[in-house]
C-alpha cells in the first residue's frame, strides 16, 4: 500500500466495534433462555476484507487522502447473520505522524430482516505505533434502521486493531459493542437446546482406531430444528483413549449453544 499506513508499518484493519453488553451468551445446552424487549445489549464480531478504493463523494479530494473499503460478515447474537460495509478515510500527507480518521456511514444488513446504519467520530489522535496496534475507541451513534429495525437508535464504541496487509488489501476483524434500541421489537436471545451429547465407551480387541457414530441434534424455541455440528464428526475414526467431542448449534438470531462429551476407546 503506497500509503501513510504502509509507510508506518500499519497492517489491515481489525475493527472492534464494541457494543457494551450485559448479556452473557449461553455456552452450553440447558442455559437459561432470555429475551430483550425494545433494547438489546450487543456484541458483534465480523470477519472483514479491507482494500484501497476510490474515495466517496464529499471526501477531501487530494493526493494526500486515501480511502479503504471494509466489508465483513458475522453472527450477531439477538439479530442473526449479518454483513457490514463502510469506508475509512485517511490523510496520508508526507511527514504527518499523527491524525484523526474519518468514516462513511456504517451499514449492517441482517439477512432477511433489515439493516442498521451508524455514524462514527474519532476523538483521539493516533500516532502510528508499529503493529500490532490498537486504534480507538471511536464514538458512534446508531442513526436509523430499516425493515424490522425501523426506528433504531443507540450508541456504540469502536476500537480498531491492526494486523497485516499487502498492497493496500488484507483481512480484518470488526466488532461492535454498545446498545441498540428498536421500539416494540422483542429480540430473541434463546439459544437452541442440544440433545444427544452423552459420553460413550467403545471396546475394541486389536484395532488401534475404531469408527464411532453418534447422533446429536438441536432444537430452537423460535426456529424448530436447527443444524448441530460436532468435531470430530460422527463416523470419524477414534484412537484408543479419551477424545473430547465438541458440538455447537446456532439459530437464525445468532444465538449459539455448545456442548461437549467424551468418547473413550478401550480394550
């Protein structure tokens, strides 16, 4: 990247949009289900791609201004599968070691439900430490919503972590932390219930490994049956001794339940 970013050794963005949360995500089947009516404490993490792009209308038109598109996808507990898109605008004037960033509107689209828009400001001056580097927190405001999120409002704080980039492009991780309010909307925070994650013992005579099959299912109060995945998966070869199988299931609102059990192979 022929930019101030690269000249300072800064690598692609990992944006941590931290949306302060008091809601603990369930990590095992049997966790107490919860709901949030009207206001949701959010924690959202996205896996992003970052690349240099043409600056948007209204951005400073200068050889010292460079713009980077950030696009990502992830699961937002209480919302579901979502994508995020926005641009970072940077002044890369020669010799400028400290600066404020500018941003376009952040757009989060939740599959099949609607979208949420937010704006950011950068109150802190950043002076380009060598990676790994953390930028922020940036102050943010949820400005509006569409579809199911019409009337959305709220606030957020954003932190950026820089990892690596090559030629103006790279990967990033982005997380929101803050509060989302939508009048009259009840957010689903029920995790699925995982069944069948029970320990098992398999006896073999001479073989060092044996194929073990099991059935693990998951059911959600809103979505009914949902897919449960396990590692190692059913039908895998298990060696002698104890192996932990870890399973998870996620519903359409991004709530995940996890369970684990032990498979013991003995003579």
